[in-house]
């Protein structure tokens, strides 16, 4: 899971950095209180546990800085970040003159390319003669994946708010569908199945990053209901529910487009949508809660949500 770290405030981000430092450097990491930091948010003195590697750990005086942004698309290549780094260089020089620094580690939740990484570290070293490392968004997400206890301690799961929308429409539609007890004739079954066969589902899964295991083990179980759902929604007597369904898929699709980068695989999106609807479910629908998942799968399979395969007849 990719955590939206831009949703943290500065203090929360500094706490995250401190906990990571305790893992990679040691429990001797000392965090400073908020205020004029003189170019440091935390420090560590000694031999690192496993930084930059377990086989060749650095040893000496480390100065650690945390630079947080609330902008989700920020990059270390942005001019404002270059200015931030430039302002830190005189502070690093001053710390060096006082023999208080041997290594400099800069944490940020901005994105960092390999080329920019080298430029930043080379610039700091050229102007201070201090070895430095920039640990950005990509590395922080990896640390959190390797050390889930940090996520639990900081309660980062609260950042993973499911995609939100007005769920009452789809709940009403599911309830009506459950009560309808649809019977499908052979002719109707053949017609609808023929339409579904036109959907290039393997290409769609690849385009949307829907995992093969999820598709085979969970998604395919929903197939049996797809014909009935389509028949239900196409029936003129259910126009009110078809309108509710369309409103729902439009809302969900907008949420997905806006927040897609916060999820690695599409099954994470489907899971969060399911959890969101389930958490607001009426007791009368609990026994039919699997239909929530089935309807979400139908939306995806029918190409109402997610990316469509270009030029596909779906």
C-alpha cells in the first residue's frame, strides 16, 4: 500500500523520519523540538545499524533533516525544493566548522529521479565536503513496506480513506436487485454473454493493473451474476435504479481518476470501495453483502469504471 504522506502535517512527518532513523541508524537518534533548528531536525552519533548498508555502515555524527510538502505531485526537481536545499548548505558548513557533522541525511516526501538524486548529493558535497543522502518518497514507501510496525505505531492507515461517494444509490440498487429474483431465459443469456465476450478482459486487467490472483480467485466468482445484473438494469421498469447505478459509476470513476496514483493495483481500489459501502450498510443488506463486491466487479467488467482498452468494442 502506498501511503499518501502529503496528508501528514510537519510534526507527523518528523515523527515518521525519527522512527525510520531508529531502524536504520539506531535508538540513539535524538529528535529536536520544533523551532529554529540550525539546519537539523534530529541527530545521531555512533555507528549506524545498517546505513547506507549493513556491510559498510557509516560511523560518526549524523545530522538529519525532514522537509515535508502537502502537495501530492511535488518533486525534488521543483525550483522551490532547490531553494530549500540551497538555504541548508550554509547551515551544514557552520555545523562542520563546529565539528558537529560527518554525514547529512535529508528526508522528503517529494518524488526523486535517479538523475536528480545524484545532482542534489553532488551539490551538497561540492559546497560542504560532507557526504549526504536524499531519502525521498520512493524510499520512504519502501521503508514503510519493510517495517509495517512503523505504520501501525503512527496509525498511518487513517490516511488510507477509501474512495468516497454517495453510496445510498448503489445500496438501494443492490437491495432492489436482490429482491427481484431475476430469471434469465436461454435467449437472453446467450445475447448478454455474447456482449460480454467482446470485452478484452485480459488487456483491460493489464491496463488497469488488476492482479491475476485476485481476478482468478475472487473476481471470476462474480461472473454468474453479471447476466442477471445487466438484465435487471436494462429492464425499463427499473429505470430509477439504472439512473442510480449510472450516478454511482460516474461518481466512482471520477474518484478513481483523481486518486489513482494512491493505489498500486486496481484490486486495492475495489477492496476500498467494498469496505466503504460495507461500513455504511443497513442491517437488512448484511446477508447480501457479497452483492456489493459483485456489483463492483460488474462495473469494472462492463467498463463503467477503470480504464477502457483503446478501440475495444465494450
